[in-house]
C-alpha cells in the first residue's frame, strides 16, 4: 500500500481512493453491463477490489448500487450506504454495514470520511420502493478529496471546499446521449468546481456505460464530456487543474 495519496479512475462513478494506508472504493460498478447498458471501456482488473478498507455508496440507482458488483466483494468489507439502503446491502450477506446521512463522520484508521449533501433523486427505480437520500463524501487523510456521487449544483456546495480541497471527483455526464435532472453536464460541473475551489479535479461519470446500439449512432457522449468540462473549467475555475483519466489510470492527489 502506497502512503502517497492517489486516486484511480475505474470507470463511471467507481474510483479507488488511497490515502494514509487506507483504501476505499466508491460506487462499485465492476462488470461489463448493467441492464441495457454496456461497458465501453476495458474491464476492471480484479485487483481493484482487493484489500479494501471500505466501500462508499452514494445512492441507490442501479449504475451506482449494482448488486452483482457488490457480490464480487469480500462479505466482511465495510460498506457505507445512505440511510434507507442498509437492508439492500445486508441481504447480500455483508456483516459490516453503516447507514449515513449528510453530516455524519466515519473513521478508517487515520482517515476521516464525512457524508455531505447531494442534490439527486432518492429512489432506486420505478419498480422499487426503496428510497435513500443521496450523499457525497469528503475523505480526509493527508489530503482532502471530495467524491460527489451524482448531484446537481446546490447552494451550500461552496462549504464543502472549506477548508480547501486537494481534489474533487466531479460527475460531468451520465450513461446516455442526454441527461435527466439531478446531474451535472460539462458546463455546470465547471460551475460546481468554481464553487468548490479545489486545487485539482478529475471528471468522472462519463464514457463508460452506454445503451446497446447507440454507440455507433451517437458516440460523442462517450468521449466529449471531460474535454468540454476542462475547457469550461479553464474559464470558470482557472485555479483548478483538471486531470482527465481513462479508466484504469491514476493520479497523485
């Protein structure tokens, strides 16, 4: 385990965060398809989900809370999930499950994780009665990293950047050619970055999942969003360095 803080983008909203000897994984999506969505980047190496100290789940939508991906993990893994989602995790056989709401603090060794507000739909899907208010997470060890999960801009977002963030993991798109409410597009993601004031940012939630058959007809949503985000951020958040990572690539924090 490296002591130098770093993050590895594994695709969509799945990021391995390593800081102060602690290894956390966000919103695990570790397989090649989810429903009608197909993975359009290389498969996740199984080493990515080994030796985890914890998993941070932002909300219950199927592209963030994927049961079959969670089933790949050791059942002793500590799982953090928004309040209302614990039963879904426990029924998979996990023994260490904690439900959080915005403002809750957790410790992983010398690393502190704080759940923060996210502006997003709280359901799981049209055929599910499960609901849990989405959250993001701030991970503080030798660096300070914000994982936004899925969110729209909200008025208190600037508070997350106090004290200053070293890195913001910001969603810049979704899994199709258009976006629904409760998401950031490249421009609004740059506006969010300006509010956060992070020293650097890595765009996430883009280019990984896409509906069957659409990739050849409307491919630009698979590749354009992070570059548009970087362009907007140069104007709106010039204090922040944008680092575009392909799935499997990492950067120091």
